[in-house]
């Protein structure tokens, strides 16, 4: 696996591969790899000939009071993990390489960004849309892989690709979980032992919502109350939001209809650590 830290060099490399008719698959990440990241990398190999993993903790998607500075980083470990999976290139530019002096452009996606993560983390999706655009221009992929773990992000990225005419197929990969159901996340390392134990209740709460739907409940508020009720049993958890939405357009009808794909979204704080998770199901 080759490590690339310059945009120009990355572009030269992908140009060569493209001339040979090879399909390029890109997996954008912020590093500190876990099995969720590795599953995306493995999936990437099924979609093309050349796999590029990008590793960039993007400052523009963090708010001023968020965890950019303390976001976990371990380049050597990431290098070894990606390399062991058979990734071809690890594109790991510096902040200065991506946002040099005089940098002055921002990409704003207006759809899907006014609620949930977009509302709670002002400017977050502008940072995501901007960096994803730059990553796409640096790696020129035919396919890019994103995780369902960040469901709202997948809608924003699809909208970006559609609106700006990127000739890139977006693939969404399922969420990889710990054995107790906690969605893998680089941020899980922030959790104390006690917090880590309680964190598994997020998935339990999502399951309660799923149970409600499988019982035939179609009312959004009632489904949501099952999730909230479970979370409220754990005083260590502070709910940021619970939402039940149509998973394709993020609309929130009062009643869902049979056959509709529904996502239950949860964001909670455990101490200072903010965790998100979601589950998608079909109304029976
Ligand atoms: P991150 O490094 O957290 O920005 O994540 C990079 C990519 O991995 C994003 O597309 C995430 O949605 C995805 N991802 C994060 N956690 C998981 C997980 N537990 N399972 C599958 N994909 C994940």
C-alpha cells in the first residue's frame, strides 16, 4: 500500500489507472480505524480494481466546541490495518494541503441539512460536502463507499453527487456493531468503562422502536416514545434527539404507510461524548 499526502500526486496516480481502464473505488474516512472502516475497505474491493482510502480529520466539519483537537489519531495503526486489508493507496493529506492559505470555497447542500445532525452541529454538513467534493476531485473515483452509520450524511452526499453532476456511484455499507450492539465508532474510545456499558442501550432503544413497528404501530410519535422510554431509564444518557423518518427523504409524516422504509435515528451524550446510531426497517 502506498501512502500519498499530496493532491497532485494522487491525481497523477488516478489518471494513470483511469487511462488503463481500471475502476477506482474511494473510501473516505477520518481514520482511527475499526471494523466498520475495514468492512467498507473490503466492500470497496468488490466494486473496482483500485481501492483508495482517504484519511483526513477534516477541521471544517467540526464545530468550535467539538472534538477536532482531541479526535483520536494513530497513523501507524491505521497504516497497518489498511495495508493488511489490501488497500492500494492511503491518501492522507495535511490540513494545509487540503486548505492552503487563501482557500475560500464552501459547498452548501441545502436539502437534508436543516435537521438532526445539521441542526445540532451547525455548519457540519457544509464541511462534509466541501471535503467530500475535494476528496472526489483528488481521487476521481468511479465508486465511493459510505456507511449507513452516518445515514443523514449519505443523503447529503447523494444530493451533492446529483446536483454537481459527479459521475460517481455511491454505495452505502451496513453498520458494523460490537457484540453488544454498540455501533463501532472512533469516538467509542472516549467512553469510560461505565459509559461503554451503558452505550449498548442505544442499540437496545433502537430495537424497542423496531419492536413497536413490528407490532403494527405506524404512528411516528408512538414509535419514537418506545425509543425515548428505553433511553430514559439510563440517567447517564442524555438524549440529543430521537427521530423517526422516511429513510429515503427524511420526511416525518405523523403516520407511516405499509411498505414505507423508515429510519429510527438517535443521538445521545454519554458524558461529553456524543454518539449517533440508526436502524432502517420497512413498515409491514
Ligand atoms: P469516519 O472515519 O467516522 O468519518 O467514518 C468513515 C466512514 O466509515 C463513513 O462513511 C462512516 O459512515 C463509516 N462508518 C463509521 N462507523 C461505521 C460502522 N460502525 N460500520 C460501518 N461503517 C461505518
